[in-house]
């Protein structure tokens, strides 16, 4: 089968695909605007992407297209409804990067509590401020609220247990769990939790869900972590809550996120008081990328060998 890989992909797994007899066009420089023309030229049967957006134009560019693989869990960067109308399957690789994202979420929680980035910046600037940085609350015995108890949320819960955190959770699809005490809604969770981490998809129903009402429900001085999708959070409401309620936040994702190869990112949320940020690196470990690529190859072979679509999200 002819496969267009429009993103970075581990070299080993590219070779595996070639060994299985597939024709590979590797072009990681493609983006949402250039992918349609590339697909029109290549007429690939399968497109594999990580962060590159696949819009209707890319889907329409070649009648040969059968499958779009999102080498990751979330698929909001792909027009899955248009793909469905064109008979194109969209498949993802669920659970493969869960541990990597959970590890980052825990790192951000620790960073907020011990103010690790500020410590490092001051020390590198020659400043010694032990008195200021000795004011951490500590994690043991505090309440962690997890919103979304899917693959990633469960991995966070497992790690949080080792820190002695009390775990509560909200997930409309999970009634009970051995990992957490389930609560009735997100506002109940916000009132009870000292630390909140969200692990939910960005859909029409969740866009800007975390807004003024949600942050008003949070405890003053609580921590808020988002490693899911930027559009979930109303960022001006978060900035206000951090400034006025002493909430501390850590974000790995942003609503107006630059392209992966951008050289700068200037946005009010990145310079706001009490907010730490990382560069959308949640799934970016070698372990996670290898696991994602392995599942992507499985999806390709499922289609090649059986004519069926593994992990299809637009049935």
C-alpha cells in the first residue's frame, strides 16, 4: 500500500513498513496547508500524522485514500466527519502515550508545589532565596482531583497514590473505580480538590468548559494542570483566577498554539502570574513515540491483511 507519512516517525518503524512491502513517502515538513497538494500528487492510500492537521481538502485530494491514522490518542486535528462522508476511515492509537503524559502531569504538580522552575531561574541568575522557596505546601495527604479517568487519568492516579495523595475523580462514563472516589460533577470536584488535573478530549461540548464558573468553584491557592487540549480552558478566565485567587496553573497545551517548528510564542497566558508552561511535550518521550508507531504499523497491517480498521473512531 502507498503510505504518506506527513510528520516525524521513528526510522525503525518506517523500515518495518518498507519490509512489509509498503511504498513510503516520508515528508515530515508538511502542514495543514501543504498536505492537500502533496496528497493530490502522491495519491496515497494511507496518511499517517501526529500533529499535522488533516482537513477536508486533504481528504478530498485523492480518491485512493482509504485511511488516516492519527499516531496518538486525540483526533481533533482530523476532520473525521468529512472523512466518514467520503468513506475514509480514521484510526487512532489509544493508550500508547498515556504513561508519558501522566509522567509530565506529575512533574508539573511537583513543579507547582516546590516552584522548581523559579528556583532554577533564580539560582542561575546568581540569586539565593532559600526563605522564599521554603514555603511549599507538600503533596502528602492533599486531595488530587482527576477529570477524565481514561487511559491517562488512570496512569496519573496510579502515580499519585505513591505520593500519598487522596484521589477523587469525575468521568461521565465511569461510575466507580478502585483508583479514586468518584464525585457527582466537576464543580463538586473543584470545591474539594487541592490539585486538579484534566484529561479529556476537546469536543464541541468541552470547548472553554473550564471557565469563570469552574475557577470560581476552585479553592483559593489550588493547583490546576492541563496536559490535554488548549481549547478546553478559557485562558483569560484562568489568568484572572491565578491573579485574584492565588490559583497556580501548569499548562502543556494552549488555545492559540504555534506550529511545531515556530521559533517564538508570545501569548498572555505564557507570561501571566502563577502560570508555568511547557512546549506541548506530554507525549514526547522516546518510549511513547515508539509505542505509538508500533500501533500505527499494526493498523496498517490490519487493513492490508484483513481489510478491516483497527481502532477506528469514525464508524
